[in-house]
């Protein structure tokens, strides 16, 4: 959880759209509402906790291929 007035989804939207930096969500908030809100930001991946290291590796590889 982020401190302050902005949540992670709002921060990701700014990072993705304004700064053009790929976003990968890693979250223990796995409810449908959170997931659908996160997907609206067009992330490269949404990885629920608990996770396997391979999930992170695959998401990073996908994101890096897209930004080349």
C-alpha cells in the first residue's frame, strides 16, 4: 500500500501513460474490483501474491520485449 492520497492503481496509471514506463502489478489484493481497476491501466502483468519467482521473470521478459 502506498502512503498518502494516491493508491497503487492511480500511481500506475500516471507512470504508464505520462511517463511511458511499463507497469507490472504485484498485489495481495486479488478481488475482482481491484483486478479490473488494475487491468484498465493496461499493465504488462498482474501477479497475485503469493507468487512464484518464475511469474516475475516471465512478466519482466514480456515487458522488456515490448519496450524495445
